[in-house]
């Protein structure tokens, strides 16, 4: 069996480093970074994510502000709240929990977040900086994928063939750009890709960010490849009781673990890295805003 990539432990280490930096900022510069999370509606998964983010933010010694709006909130209400947070000096990072309820315009809301506080790295300004190779805040989940790959393969990823399945603005596209930044040779696959299995078999690092349970079979994995599974899919789990569910990734873990050189389990690898990345980005935003 390939080695498990323990994102949980790596994320815990990153959160410890963040806590040390937060303490130093407080004692040396007299401020505490603050993260504001905006949750619109009652989506159960989002509620859990928001609770976890708040808890981890506080555990790192930072200020956590959670703002909840009802599921029928208007676009104006959401954007007015974001504007207030942009102007709030105690807030260094703003995270708008996605997805928003269907009647809201997500892209327009994201654009209302000040790029200086865009800790999710999703505004046009952040995406532009990433694609131009300029310094800036990078999206948390894709940044976590690069850290996990480095933990498995070493810091120098130059020349590795990377295949990213998925081209979303949230994960696939920024992940591809971040691996390109590491001098990898990157292929982006998507729903129109022909012979996806053949494409995937070229990968030294295979990143699956699709949202389809266990879609990557063992035959798509080059022996010894590093497999990073971003997918979070809830499937029925009758073995746990009637109506129960469990979370699986986009990779058929049980089948692929024997072929891969290293592989991330789901849950518990990419997910924790996303939250750790959010805390790192909040500290970075807090420092940049104060010219540190
Ligand atoms: P999106 O639905 O936005 O994007 C999915 C991508 O997968 C699209 O680019 C789509 O292609 C592609 N795709 C769909 N079907 C196929 C197929 N049959 N073959 C190849 N490609 C396909 O999802 P996200 O990027 O937002 O999320 C992906 C997964 O990652 C989800 O399971 C999500 O829950 C999870 N996630 C996990 C996070 C974490 O912290 N671990 C954070 C964020 C997301 P096309 O563009 O052609 O339609």
C-alpha cells in the first residue's frame, strides 16, 4: 500500500505555527488578527464548516466574527454586510461561505470583498495576481494541495507531471496555476476531456477536484503516483443505520491506495489543510495591511 499523506497532522503543525505568529504579533505589534465569516442560509454542511473555522481561528489566538444572514437575505443585504466588514478595522480577513442560496449572485458578492481582506483568494484581483505570478493571497484548498504534494515528494516539484481533474474557479484552475508556479508540467482535465484515464495515467501528481464519488479507479493511477483527493461527497451508508451517510472522495481510495505511491484519505487530509490555509492567509492579510 502507498503511504498515507497525513494532512490532519500537517494542518495541525501549520496551525501551531500560526498561533506562535499571532502571539508574536500581539506582543511585538499590539494587534490581534481577526477573521470574519459570513454565512447566508441554513445549509447543514456550511454550518459545520463555519463552526469549525470559528473554533480553529480562536484556537490560534485570533479574533473570530461570525455573521449569519437568513436564507432569504437579499443581494443588497449580503453586499452591505461585506462593505461594513471591508471598513471594519478589527477585521483582517473576510470569508463568504459558499455556496450562497440560489437566488443570490455569488460572483457579484465575492467582488464586493476588499482584495486586501480576500482570504479565500477568490476576487478578480487575487485571481489576477495568481495568474500573473504576482505576490498575493492564494486560495486555501489549492495551496493545501501543493503543501501536501511537497510533504510527500519533497520541496522541489520541478518537472513533475501534474494532472488536475476539474477546472473550477475555487479549486481546479488555481490548483493548476499553483503547480505551474512550482515548475510542474500541468494538464487540466474536465468534463469534455477525451480518454480521461489515459490522461490521468501520465500524472506523477494526480489531483481530483470533481465532486463525483469514487470516480477515479485504480487503472487511472500511474504506479507510484502521488494522489491528492479534494472531493467531498456524501453517500448513503446503510451499514451505519437507516438514512445514515458517510463522506468519500473523488478517488476510489480502497482500490487506488495499492497503486499510488502516496495518497490522501477522505475525510481528513485536504479538508483540514483548507482551514489551516485560511488562518495563514488571515495572518498574511493582517501583516500586509499594516505594512509588515
Ligand atoms: P465544481 O462543481 O465547481 O467543479 C467540478 C469540476 O469537475 C468542473 O470543472 C467539471 O468540468 C469537472 N467534472 C465534472 N464531471 C466530470 C467528469 N465526468 N470528468 C471530468 N471532469 C469532470 O466543484 P468544485 O471545484 O467546487 O469542488 C470539487 C470537489 O471538491 C467537490 O467534491 C467539493 O465538495 C470539494 N471541495 C473540497 C474542499 C476541501 O476543503 N477539501 C474545498 C472545496 C471543494 P466542467 O468545467 O467541464 O464542467
